[in-house]
């Protein structure tokens, strides 16, 4: 799998270098996520599961069992 070169920082990260933040990049078939402090470790998924996760986070459903 190829590492993308179009990483984007989260808008919640604050400006400047050195800020810990989540970065996201997409390829044709996958979405890549990493933390700026450890860019060599990536989470790779597809858009649908990521969309479901974000929906659950926004709705507060993650804390419910």
C-alpha cells in the first residue's frame, strides 16, 4: 500500500508546526488517518466505516452500550 502525499491537518489543530493533531489523506479506495506526532503509524479504512464512526461520535452514541 502506498502512503499518500496529500495529508491535511484537522481544522481543530491550531496553527503552526509542532501542534499535536490528526491528519487525513485519501486515495482512490481508502482514507488514511495519522497523528502528527507519530506519522509512521497510519489507520487505513474506507469512507463508509469512517462515516459511520463520525456519525456515532457526533450523536454521542459511542458512550452507550
